[in-house]
C-alpha cells in the first residue's frame, strides 16, 4: 500500500461523483487515482473537474497501480466488479446493496475472503455523528440493557418509477439502511421480520410491484425489538431519526436543521426546515465513512464488512416474504 493510498472510482453518477469529489478534495491521506463510467462523457467531465484520468475500461482500472476501487455503479454490476477487484488484489469500497440476489452476494463474499482484501460496504448512516452517538450509548451501557429501538426513515419524494422497477423494492433499496442501523445500534443480529405495508402515495408504485408505506417489527438475537417506519414521501423533508430505549435510559438522534435560529411571534414559533435531500443530510457521514476507510486500509480491518452487507439483504428478503405471506418470517428461512 502506498504512503498515500489512491482510489479509482467506478461509476460517476450522482453518488460516484460525490465520492470522487470527497476523495479528491476533503479526505487527507487519500488520493483520487482515476474514474471510469460506461457513460464516457460523464466520466470525462468528472475527470476533468478533478484533474485525474478517465480510464477507458474496467480492465484498465484493475491493471493499474490504484490501491483501491470504489464501486458506485448500478447494483447488477457490483458482484462482478467485486470479484475482479479481489482477484486484482485491490481494497474495495462498495456502495450498498452488494446485490439483490443472495447467491450473488455469497459469490462476492467468497471472492473477498479468498483474496484476503479489505472491503467496506457503504452504509454511511453508521458514521452520522448523531446516529453513532445513539449506538455508543447502547454499546457503553449508558441506556442499560437495550429493550427497544425505533427507526424513522422517510424520503421527501418517491424515486422515478423506472428506478423502482429495478431497485428490488422498498425493503431491499430503502429499508436496507434501516436493517443495518438496527443491527448496528442493538449490537445484535436480526432473527425475525414482520411487516405491514401498503401503497398510500402513488398507485404507480404498486403497479411496479412495490409498496411506499411500511411498518416493520424486528426481533433480535439478544431479545431486543426494533420498530421501523418507512414512507416514500415526507413532504416536509428528509426525516431520519433513531431512538434506543433500555433499562437505564434512552438515547435519540433528531433531524438537523439548516441553522438553529428560531422566530417567536404572536402567531407562534418558526424553525428552519430539515434537509430535503439526502446529500444535504449526510455529507458529513460520507466524509467520515472515507476517513474510516483510510484508517481501515492502514489497519487491514474495515468497520463495515462484506458480512455486514449480506445481513441486511437477508432481512430485506425476509420482509418481502412477510409482506406477501402476512406472517413473521425467521431470517433462517431465507439463508
């Protein structure tokens, strides 16, 4: 590993471009090596802006002297790229989900473990300071024996229908972050999932085979429960909150606001809105995620492993089975 490890970013859409910009401009100790995208014009624009080469192919990236790759491409390409990077001996940053197919996830797991390369899955919410503080309050015993966790996760507006059709649906696309948070905060595996869900926002979402409003009850190995509420449309902004309740107290994260000023008049009190877009809400966590990746390269141990990428997909598939069959589903039924 070079003194300043360099990262090649695969995929220069909205997420890939954001990662490339963070690496190039805001993460001391990491360097941006190059970028690649099948959409060559987009890759060329990002490369020109950040002063790095735009690679002509994946093979060029894998044969290069880049120390690591950041895989920010469409989900259906993830596993092949993970296998190629592992065989090339490169460290890997992988945006979620690993795959929508559990057998494919296991192929990635096997390749990474056989090669012994470090891999970090991009569950960035673990690195949000407020959410992380809730997890720490559980881990250090401040809330005592954790009994219940509540996670609110609501997007301001649904994604395009064409995206929904290929996303794996709400449980494998959106709730997958919440399954990861449930494991992270409780410190315990999910063993059972029970879902109630419906189409309450847009009939086209239902026609695409998805739901847009859901309530989930998770049972953990340690006996704790996690309750998750999801909506594809919260008109007031990007609503992300976590609460952990235990025998000695409670810890909670709230939504940040644009600033802390308040206006008090005879008509009432007004505060600033919460962020409307996830990049507004989570840029600090993405930055912390890359700082953790840098430290993981130095230590050889990543904080969010390939196994951490597998478990939320199992929960997501269990959620779909619960929705369709109207019953609690044990994760062991999925695999």
